[in-house]
C-alpha cells in the first residue's frame, strides 16, 4: 500500500522520512512470511529506518544550508552521493539477517536506489518550496513558479 506525506505545516522531520522510506523499501505486506519471521521482519524494518535517519537528516540539513546561496535553488537536484551511501549502509546492516541475500541482490539494490533517489529528491524539493515561500529573491520566485504557476 502506498504511503503519502502531506506537507501543510513545514517540512517533515527526518524521522518521518526515515520511517516512510524504510516502509517503502521493506514492505511487509508484499511478502508472505511465517509468523515467526514477521517479528524479525518488523525489527529489520526498524533497523533500516534507524540506518536511514542520519542520511535523511543530512539531505535535509545540507539542503537548508545550500539554500543560503540564492542561486542554488535553481540547480538540479543531486542525491547520488546520498543514495549510494544509504544503499551501502542498508546492505551492511542486512548482513547476518534472513534478508542478507535479498539486499545483496543487484536488482534489489537498484530498486532500493530508485526509492531513495525519489524520497531524497522530494526532501530537497520540499525544502526548496518552503524556502521559496519565505524568500523574495528572483531565484526563489522562479523556482516556485515552476510548480505553482
């Protein structure tokens, strides 16, 4: 089942991003598990969220800092470094778990990278939109106009 975050009162905290990203990457409803495996799977998802938290914090805080430069808001989103490091960390924490071979699979890693790139880019986009709401620079107005006419 897809998850949605509604951004009405400011950007979501990194903890929320980490949890929703972990739920997307490790969707328990998409697998058939024995009852004894389900609890381990839920713990694994929490481990993934805990692993992702510093990455989500970095994406968000770096974006805020980068926005101090008015020209930055118009630059392309680049999350490649965040995605590679987060994927590597997820693979590392899966070692010794029942999901080690799953996360070691290159096709699974590609899918994980796709989710991470989407979520991290969205974090950047939301930071830029909130910045544009309170910044009167031409660049901020231009960025906001791209999405809100």
